[in-house]
């Protein structure tokens, strides 16, 4: 089939290893263009907080591409050391894996909302850079269709939809007990804004950091109090909880920052990959410290019923993709047969015929050529299927 993927996720590696492969959007663009240029293959790179996966398509008979080696190269790590954290899939297994990922089946929080947009964004970036090709474009389209169908299913409504919601759920009991509960949110990206919205709905006081020097020019989530990012440490001893969700390459909260505080927050929740919070923070007594791995393991549910529903949806979309792929694989051959048939039919059409007679004769000759070429292999069942297909087009 020519489709191959390799990935590292929360099941195969802890966050300390995964964060090495957490590429920014600009870096993703740079990587996929470089891969396409150097290897002449179609490529999509999917990066989320819990996984990094590369999808490759090549129509060459012999595929010598090493996707793990490629990812390790761009991550700047030794492939021999990191190879054990990766899994690889080819052909139909790769197709199924992508569809299951898009549906949230492999997410740390089953059925999370964000994964569908992350899958969509990954293929959009590859399309914009003209490195995905028709096969990967179509594969990702069917995967997204699967995810939409799953998302609209009533059976998944009881499942926690995102890490943002899961983070806020950890604070809910304390928020209910204390009407003056305060939370500092570091980061105003998609996850940060979602956290702010959920906290506001919970009724607590929310502070949110802004990096701009002119706060009036920045969009502050409704109901939140803006705080200069550079002054965030001053609020560490004023709030009950801190939730950090940035794309910063540096820690937003360090061990030393907290040790300098007169009072400490009860909760520090890190939703970023790479991590926003220095790991040593977990050793500070009195702080409940969660990261993207530990938050996902809280309150796991039995999703066996939901998984059966997702499996059925995935199987349906996989079948559609295989049907498309079969036609795509022979598209050049079909075009060649079509051109050859047109040439032969034209050569055998008498010039004195009327236009209507020429059309009738051309159709008749075309069918004769096709049926004669397969006369030794065609069975009654196949013939009836052809007849049925023609009749249904009326």
C-alpha cells in the first residue's frame, strides 16, 4: 500500500522522552518540507501533548525510509537510544491506527475533543506546504470523518472531553468549598482559553498571564483578570491553584520560584509538552503537582461499550478508503486503457456514418474490446454485477 507511520506516545514513553519530539508549528513546516525534498515522499507530522507521529506515503516498490531515524534526527537525539520508545505500522494497520487516533481511541483521556482539530491541523499544514499528496489527503479526510461521527455519538457524552476539563475537575471540590478560590492560568492558547472558560463557569476568580507589553491590545478571556507574564511569580502566593499551558521552550514555573514564595498554592497543574513546570516541583511538600501524564491517569473509566461503537465507525470509513485507494492505484492504467480504446475505436469508424451512428458504433466497439479482453476470466456473478451497475446509472 505504501503507507507507513511511526510514533511515540504516552503509552510508550514518559513525558521526559516525549517532549524531545514536541515540535512547534513552524518547526513542523520546516521538517516536512525538508523530508519531502530529500526523500521525495509524501509526509504528514502529527504533534500533540501526548504523541508525535509521522505518516509517510511512497509509491516506490521498495521502501527504505526509516521514519524513526528521521524523527530522531530532527529532534537532535540518538536514534539508538530512543528507538525503543517508538512503534511502527504499515499498510492497513497504519490506516486503522490513524482513524483510531482521530477518534480519541488512543488518547489518554478517552474521546477527548482536541484530537480531531489536531489531526485536521496536521494535514492542513502538509497541504499548505504541498507535501501530502492525494493518498494522505484522502486518508486523513476519512479519519476526520470517522472522528466527527464519533464525536456526535450520544454514547460518548459521558466521557471527559479534554485535558482542560480534566484539570478543572481536579479543583472542583475545593472550588465548591471556598467561594474565594483563585486560580492563575499561564498561557492563552487553545488549552489555556478553554481552562479559563471552564474555571469561570465554576465560579472561581481567574487570573491569566499576558506576554504583551500593552495588555489593552491582547485578548483577555471573558471574566479573567490580566496579569503581566513577567510578574507571574508575585501571584504564586496569592492563588490556590496554578494551571500552565504554554508552548514555551522554558519552564514557566521553577523549583526556585516556589521556594522563594512565602505561601504556596495547593495545586500546580502542567498541561504543556514540553513541560512548563520544572519536575523538581513535585518534591515540594504541600503542593499537589500534576502533569499531562498524571492527570490522564486520574479516574479512568471502563469504555468498552464506547470502543465497540468507535470500532464499527472506523471499519466503515476504512472500507471506503480502501475502495478509493483501489481505484486510485489503477488510475494511470485506466487512463491508458481509455486512451488506447479511443484510438482503436476511431481507427475503425467509417467516415460516412452519421454522428448518431458513430456514437452507437463507438460504444458498441468499446464494450466489445473490454469484454473480449476478459472473456476467459469473467464469471456470471461478475457479469451480473456489471449489468446491475449500468442499470443503476439510468
